[in-house]
C-alpha cells in the first residue's frame, strides 16, 4: 500500500509525473507550476511519484547498540518488567534512559510483551547448566559432569547437614535439624554469567563483555558492560556485592574452576 500524501505537499502525483516526463528547464517548470526549483529537481530524480515513508530513518535514542543489546539480554534472561528494567538501566547502563525510550527499544527488538517471551529457551537452559570437575582418587582421572542448579542446591544442602551433624553436640544436632527443615533451593543461589558481545559497531573492533548477576529470591540485579580486564570487572563486582548486596556470600560455585581461579585470583585484594 502506498504511503499517504503529506499534508504539506505542494505537488500531486499527476504534477510529479509531468515534472518527471517534461524536458523543460528546471527554472521554467518551477515558474510554470509555482513551486521551488529544488522541488522540481527532487521529483525529476525520483523513480516514483508517491511520497516516501514519513517514519524517521534514524531513531533518536540515548542507548548505544551495545547498550540496546544488554537491554534485550536483561529482558529475555531475567524477565524484568518495564519499570524494573528502567531502574536497572538507569543504575548500570545509561542514567539518561527514559521510560518511553526504553519501551520503544523493546518494541523495536520484538520483546515489548513478556507473554511473548519464552523464558525456557534452549540458550537459557544451556546457561543454567553447571559443569563440575570430579577427581577419581583411584585413577587420578578428572571427570566432568554437567548438573543443573537444582542438583547443585541438593549438594549444598547435603554439605550443610553433614557439617552440622559432624559433631554430636546438642547444639549442632539442633542446627542439623533446622538445616534439614530449611533446605536451599536454586532461587537461593545467585546466578552470575559473563558473555562476550558481538561486534555491533563497525567503527570499532573492540569487543564488549557483559557481566550479569541475579538473585532470583530478592530480584537483586548487577550489570557491568565493560571492555577492560576481567579481573577489574571482578573487583568491581565484588566491591559492589560487599557494600550493597542484600545477601551474604557462603560458597562460590564455578562452572570451570581452573578458569575461575586464573581470572579471579586477585579478588583477595578487594
């Protein structure tokens, strides 16, 4: 369907067709039709006599391409509402983000409605898996096993109970019973992920990385979009956790323990 003619248009499709086919000089046509010479030149260059789309070709937005990518990641991974996402954006991504601008961004990328997003997608399922290394003492062979957050929570609960029942004091026995009564669930574990973003800006070849930490129980979120060293990003994250997080760190679970140690060895300096 052709675009609707602009209300301030000085020519009709019939006049535009006449301009396009006429061999008269531009100045003569402009005086004859009582329009500007620039209008004559414009329609002589056009291949169609219909108005072009009135929608702006370049949308005004305060978010860069990388920041828009982060917004979509937060929306699809954490299923945040518009108001929750706005708070996170203003705190960690761009303090000038407006609610209307954020809503337009979500609409452009097809994630404006939470009901249309599948939170159980294959990507999210894969990211929720945890790989642990298990050493066989008899053969000194290291085996890798993939477990879910639910299975890891069961391991944590078992460790809590064994630690409480190790000593036969009444106080620790009571602690063991209370540990059984209040078992940890996967929502008690803060999920932390680091993702390498694709190169979205052709003007630069530097890759951004995205660190997202999320506590499902309290809906606490931490976001860091960075290009510097991952050890620096780790320091920023730990400093923020120690000062602002609404929870206490009990154990750290790493998907790849050796890689975790190499990247986060300097956390003791925090």
